[in-house]
C-alpha cells in the first residue's frame, strides 16, 4: 500500500523519469579519493576534515546538471576515510549546507556522544569535533547523515562516503588491497529524476529507475587478469540488491567468493553465485579473473528479477502491491521519454561493466581459503544471557494523500522521540535480541555501536528458515522479510553512560531510511551496573567562580580550567556575538584545549554543559 500511495503521489506531481530510451554511453568508474588523517602532535590523534556542502552534478550526457550534495571536493558522495585499528582519530565536520545535518559513523564502535545520531546536530556554519579510538576489525564501514526525519532526504541528495579500517590480522593475509587497482570500492544506489533532471526526492520516491555506481550512470572500468576484491556498499534508500556476475556469454552463474561482511572478515571464503544486500549493508568479495581472456567483459548485476515481489527492489521503479496489476506508466512531460513501464519490472540491474586487461607481475592470482579464527558467542558456554524483544509494525495515519508519510512505521507500537529511552542495556551483558517483523514489507534492522552475530530466522508459525551467505559474519544491518523473525547475539563491552544523561544514547531502527524517518526508530542506553544507582552530587556541579578560560601564547588554543576535578564536561559549544553556533566539542579533553585557529577575531560565548545537564556560559575574546 505504501508504494502504491507513493506512486499516486508521484503521478499527482507529474513525476517523469529523465532517462531516455536510447542507449546512454558508459562512464569510467570514479574511484573516491582517500583521507588517511593528519597526525596532531598536541592531541596525538589523526585529524580528518569533512565539509558537507551543496552543489550540482552532471549525470546526463546532455550536459544538464542536477542539484546535489557531497563532502569535500565532491558534489555527490564523499572521500574514503582510511583508519587503522588502534588509531586515535578526531573529526572536524563543517556544515556548509543551508540545513542542519549530522554525520553518523555507520558500524563504528564508539561513544554515544560521538555517534552522529539525532542528538548531535550540526547547525549551518558549525563545526562538530567528535573523537574516538578505533576498536573495530578490518572491514568496510560508511558515514552518512542521521538527522531526525530528514535522513533519507540528505542521503538521497548524495551525502555518503566509505570508511575502510585495516588491522594486523587482515594485513597478514595475501589479499588484494591496492585501493582502486585490485581493491575496488563500489557505492551502489538508485535515483529517479524529474524531466528537468532534478531528483524526485526520497519523500516521493522509494526506489529509483536509474542505477548509479560511485556517482555515475552505466559505470565501466578495466581490471587486471587476477583476483579482484570488491568492497560494496548498498547506499540506496530502500532497494535490495541481489548481487551476481554475468559474462559475455550470458552466463549468470559465475561463482565469486565472499570474504567479509559488515563488521569484518569471515573465517573462510564462501563460494556463491548470489549475495543479497540490504540498504546500509556492506560486503567484501573476490572475483577470479585469472582464467579470463584480455578484452573479455564481465558485468556486476543485481538479479532482482529473482526476488519476491514483497521485497523492496523486486521490481525496478515504484511497484504495485503483490498480486496487483501494474499501474499505468507515469505521464510524459518535457522533452524526455521515460522508459516503458514493462522495462522497469523484473529486470536485472547493471551495476558495473568490467573489461579484463593484462596484469602486473606481482598480481594476486590464488584465492585464499582460510582467513581468520573468529569465535562468535557460544550460547552453550555463557552462564547469563539477557533477552530483548523488538516488534516492527506500521499503521495508517489517515492523513490526506498529499503527505508522503501516510504510513507511520513503529517499533513496539511507538514512533521515535528524542527524549524517550526505549531499552536499557548493561555493560558486558551478553544479549540475545529477537526482532519480529509484523508488517507486509521487509525491513532492515540496524543497531548502532556494535556488531552482532545472527543465530536463526523463523516464520510467523515458529518454523526455522534457512540462513544464507548474506547472514554470515559480523553484522550491523540485516534484512528481515515480512511476517518473520530473527535472533542475533551481541555484547556491549565499552562506553557506558550515566542513567540521567538521556542524550547519551544509541539508535536502533529500520535502515530503509524512509521507514526510519516515518517513525521506525528507538534508542537505548548502555549502563554500568556499578553506577546505575548513583544520583546527582550537588557538590560536583558547574560553578561560575570555579571555571576560567585561558588562551595559549599563540592564541590558537583555548583552555577551560576548573577547580573542581570531579566535574565531568559533556559538551562545549562556541557561539559568536549574534548567537550563531560556530563549533561543538563533545566530551572534550580539557588538557588538550580547544582549537580556535579558525575563529575570526571578536567576542565569543562558551557554553559548557556537565554530565548531568548543568550549564554555564563564559565569554572570551579572540585576538
């Protein structure tokens, strides 16, 4: 029903695909630049600079441009951040958009104030400076906005990028890892365009009719005749991708080898011909080109024609309810002819066209078999297990059809609010989560901060469903089909907070971003059992006469000094003399000071907040 309503909304707006029927030339696959961080000798952290901004992107050969958003030098998507396990990193995220945004580090294990969820908004013109120690396994992660009720819109405009983490275990293996040569990043997504070449928008379009890979249509590349590693991200709003390969002989059963999931490498390579990717998921896989001829072509495809029609992406384009006749095609407007409606249904999707070229002398030509010795949680050996149950539901709001969120999606019957605490988890507890999908659509369950291991799936009558290669390894995103359930196990082993701090929280939600923004999200605290009963100590509150501000000799760092060492500062915000927020520092390390080099000379206000929400304002002048 939701998608039929979405179609009617699109028809009422005279939405038309801007993709012509005639063949469009192939475009060379762009490889995002990398950022490896700049070492700061004062804080001993690697510093990364990200700037979110608006721009225009030329997707079409006609030269017409589309309004988009991106990070740093990119008008669509962003650079790839390279990190290593054990690194101390600090991000400086500057918002040059006209709207508030956030940046969420998807899949990364880090403190809640650094997570980039709805509680960490970055105002226009503001710089946010989170930091953490990298504790994650070598894997492919990503970053994207996570602002309340506008996540889908900002991701749709192009705000997304990859994070690659490396560690000693992965580095010791003979795997392809020359970035952009035999280790290929692929950000896969879809869009629909108006006849003026602008995006339809996530609120009116849930699955697009145009495939975009690393920011271009009809992507192609030349790859050496060796073992190739692909790092794939499904960055779509709702679409699933049933990944496979097809050669020039139309053989669509070409085997490939899965080596990694969301949160790290598998223990062994797994041979398969299909891998189902849900929105937000990543997969690392190997393709053996050693037996191919130079000049031969291979296609990476999404065989979504093999999916059930209840799954998002079972058709290309906006599709009707299961067992319903197809609706009429969108009307033709402007100078572009949309593809016929039949061509948008039950058709494999082209993701990347590959041409085989000669290899270098040191190429990797043998497939690894054993990778790691990862031991997942063995429930038979764990004495105490906690259990959490989640129910995914939806209901009609009876709002007039002009509202795109006519269906509200809920978790445990509730829509998301910033001030609610839906679950409380205790540090170092082993927790088995059960997620029940009571709707007629599939949903993609994502949980912040940790990776989990899938135990089993079962249907509405309790019968076990088979696990697939897509369920292996460590996950932070998982697809759950309609009227079915899934159980996974995990441990939260770091970053507890005080129970009074209701902003120091993590999210769990559907990663079909339109569902998230329509209410299918909750939040939880991670608590330490030793301080769960600690109440506020009035003697540890912020006091004006015990806090002072000092700058160093070069006037490039500001130091907040306090007499009471028991006060814990949770947030410092810098505002200019007209009240605009210039920068935000979550849980700052006071001994390092605050970097004020970017501030123009003038008067500023420093707002300081302690762990319990007590606030204090101080003024200072930048010379």
